[in-house]
């Protein structure tokens, strides 16, 4: 399917949605008729929207992973919300952020401090040397 602009004898322009199947050209719908280019471009946009709706009607999308997709979308929204609330990061700001993310993704169920420190990386290691060298002086 495509949008086509046709010049009329009267000088106006018709905007139609057409398709070509089996070598034959067929007009599906006339979107409208306009006299100026601004109105024609608006009708072309409307024609593209009509094509999108018609394609969705003709070829419905079979969504086998709707639940997983919804969970991913919610997780992205949560991450965006958390990151949008960050206005000032202190010295231990990375730890605050990583602790919250660690808990949100469900790693908090594993009650092991070594695991927490390994997942969080160098910022999860406490002690002044740990921040600078990536190594903690305190034992795990």
C-alpha cells in the first residue's frame, strides 16, 4: 500500500491510498482533496496513518511474549523513574543507587554480603582505599 497524489483537471490534488496486487493498481480509499500544498501534506500524513491502521487490521500481530514484554516495559519505566530522580550524587551516591537497583531486580533475596559486594563492583567495596584502587582492605 502507498499514498498517491493525483492532479485533477480542476487544479486540485486528490490524495488516495492505493495498492498494487497481481500487477493491477487498485485505489482503496480517497483521503481527501486539497488545493494548496500545506493541506496536501496533511492529507498525505493522514493517508499514512490510514495505511498503518489497515495493515494492523489485515495482519494482526500475534504476541506470544506479551507478559514478558510488559514486564520489560515496566522495568524500563522504573529505571527511567529512578534515574530521573537523581539530582545530586554524593560520595556514596553510587552505593545508594546500586543498592536500590540491587533490591529492585530481586538480588536482595540472596542474603550474602560477598555476593552483594561482587555484584556492585568497586563502588560496593567500602573503605577509602577500596574507592581509589578497587580493592577493599576489610575482609569479606
